[in-house]
C-alpha cells in the first residue's frame, strides 16, 4: 500500500511477489549472535568500522590539542617580542 491508501502499481519481484520499494521493512536480527554481527558490522557503506571511527576521533582530538598548543606558543612568542604579530603575511609572501 502506498501513502494514499492505493496499492503500489510497480511490478512485483519474482522472488517474493512484492515491489522492491514497498516490500516491507526489515525485522532486524532476532538472535544474540545476529545482533552482535550487526554491532560489529561496517558502517557507512562498509567504508569504516567502529574501530576506525574511534581511531579517527582520537586523531582529531590529538590534532586539536596540538593546534591549541601551537596557538599558545605563537601568542607567547608574539608577547615576548621575537615574533612579529603579522609574521604569517611576511612568511607567505
């Protein structure tokens, strides 16, 4: 059935006799083993798994800490005098 209440006009699949769009939702895994497989499965089209996502989050946090330390060092060098406030402009030219 479609949202208007009428039957879907698409042809049915030979395998299950239902349209591929309105064939019904998955009822998900029923066993503990099946649920564990879903939790361990790759995410986002199989491109990343949970371990890789966690590693990426750690790398992002590490990078943020490093950038924070670099900004602090830059502020200290500018305040102390050895570094010009507009050093980036002269560095990139």
